């Protein structure tokens, strides 16, 4: 079961708009003008505040219905009130046609209220009021320090995680490039964002999915450096490129092994300061060089990535780290589960907990999808628990995730993905495939002793699995 944010969201159309209640006085809002793309939001429900980081690329539906990502228990808020979406590196808010409307207050100034009936950009410092102002969302650059500390508490218990966290902390005092290696879902984006936070850079954290970059040179130029109005047919406005957004901050190149050939040369020219930095259609104007912290991530080592060698040299100029997999971080699983439950408690407005038996079970199974798979399991089960409670029409104060729930979720995943995508018990060699054993050895950089320990099997068993033919496993 996938995160509910990936589902097709219903919209509320053609509903009569009634008179919106009197908006709360803007004098009650702190007049803080931050500017720039937000990295977190502070959610106010009935005077109680919680905060959460905005996950790159994800959209958030706000409303009173259980299906919303952020749930408000407020009769003035519509069931599906509006949606916050990332568009071209910035967040925009769109009201779904709610009964009592939405307003965006900029910096607490009363005469700068924007009625959000169409996609409206939001920046750090803006306050979104739903249905009259009792329910609010304050957009900020980053999650408050105290909340970040509580969010990360207990998730770095294993020696592998502690060592990696220390590397990030020390690297935060430098500005050299960083290359991160690890399988999908291991936490490369989280690590890059954490490095940006530790670096205390004045600019934004700008992720770029290299696999989605266009191969047309003009489209690529527009994507990375922007364009001016009239640069091409349909260019009715100005666009700021992702590299320009990252100026003074961190540029994160995710899935860099998928960088198209045309983008490799383009990016190399920018990194070497020899390329044209002007927006598409601006002509040959000389602009100051862009300065950003470069962080790249790949599922493949640079030597196997297929990238041109001179670009690899640029990416490898600083730190080169392998992000530890979940098999090396078994002791961190309880803390990670606690963090994900707290996230869902904030989003759903209902306490979400995992039973001790479920925690022990989660530490005994393999997670081929790494931390992302662990989080997706909690999200799916929390959403399912809330839906079941709503169907029974009984109020629930706590959604409990038990061992049987996780086991059932993993069985469903195994049926969809096949044995390779399942969750074999650690120590159960019969359910381990040769591909899974090879993946564990690769994760531990060829160290069979560590791989066997992570899988919970003897080294001789691991060797037999590696020597067996694919049909025998």
C-alpha cells in the first residue's frame, strides 16, 4: 500500500460559496517576514501548535476529512479544503472551492491578504488561514530547532548511524562537494537536507531529480537557468531556474547516474564557470558566477555510473560516502518507527503508536526498500487504521499498529513485487534469494562477514547462496 499522497485526490467543484466568517485580527500574528521557499510548516489547531518538515516533491491536502494529509477538527474547515503543492522549486497553495475560503496573510499585514481561489505561491513567513482563522498554517524556512531535535531523537543509536551523523556534522563546517552512494530509499535525500541544515547557508535547498531533466537543450536551459518572457512560444512569463534558486544554498543532484548526456556537459560548464549563466532568451549578458554547495547522490558507484569522466572528477572533489543501509541500522528501527508515528500523529490529528511486538518484528525482517519502505509501511497502516475507525463511526484517540499489521503489509508487498521485493525473516536462509544475498554483500562493500551478520545467517550459508544457480534459490 502506498502513501495516500500518491492517490488521485478528489476535488470539490461547483459548491456554493457562503459568506466567510470574520477573519482573525492580523495583529495576533507575529509580523515575521522571512521570504524564500518554505522548508517546514507550523500547524495550529485549536491553539495547539505542531511542526513538520516539508518533504521534497510531496503534496499536502488540508481539510477536515480523514483522507486529508493534514487534518483539522474544525467545522469551519471543509472536508477537503485545499492543497499545497511543489511547482518548479516553489510551493503553491490552491483552495479546493471550500465553503469558508482560505486567505494568505503576508507578514501579518492586514492589507496584504490574498484570497487563495487559484494557485498562489507561498513563502517562508506567510500564514495560511483556513475557514476564518482558527486553523492556521505558518510557513517557515526550517523546522524549529527543538522540534528537529525531538524528531531525530533516538534514531541514531547504531554505530553506523552515529559515525555517519558525525561525518555530516563535520562536513557542515566545510563547503566542498559531497557524493552520497546508496540504494533507493536509504535516506540520501534526508542526508543531503540534513547537511544543508548543518551548513547554515543563507540560500535554499534545491533538489534536482536528474532522471527527469529534459534532453532538449533549450528546455534544459530553461529548467536549470530559467527563461525570460518571450524566449519561446508559450513563454508568457519569467522563470527562475533551479541553479539560480540554489545560489547561496545547496544544489542536490539526485539520481545523478541518470543525468542525460546533454545535461552533463551543461552542468560541467556551470561548475567550471565557463558556461553561459544567463536565462534563455536574455542574450549574451555576463552574470556573476553561481555559488552553491554541491551534493550529488547515486545508486551506482561513480566508476559504474556511465557519466563522463571529467564530470565524475568534479563530483568527487570532496567527500565520498556510502549511506548505511537499514540492515546495518537494526538498532535504529525503534527510533525511526517512533519518528514516523509522530509524523502521522501530526498529520492525522490522532495518536499513532506501534506495539512493542511490532517493533521487535520490524527488527527481524529485511527491508529491501530501506528507510523509505519502513516509513511507507507506517503511513499506509496509520491511514488504514483511521479509515477503519471512521467506517465503524466510533471516535478513536489512538491508532495502534501491531505485529500482524506489519506482517500482513509485507506479505501484500511480496505478492506484488515477488520474492525479490518481499521481506524474508532475518536468519531464515530458505527464504533468502541469491539476489538478496548479493545485494547485502554489495551494501557492505564486499565484506561477507558483515553481510552475513546483517542477514542473520552463517558465513558458510552466505557463500553457498552466492555459489548457487539462480534457479536453485
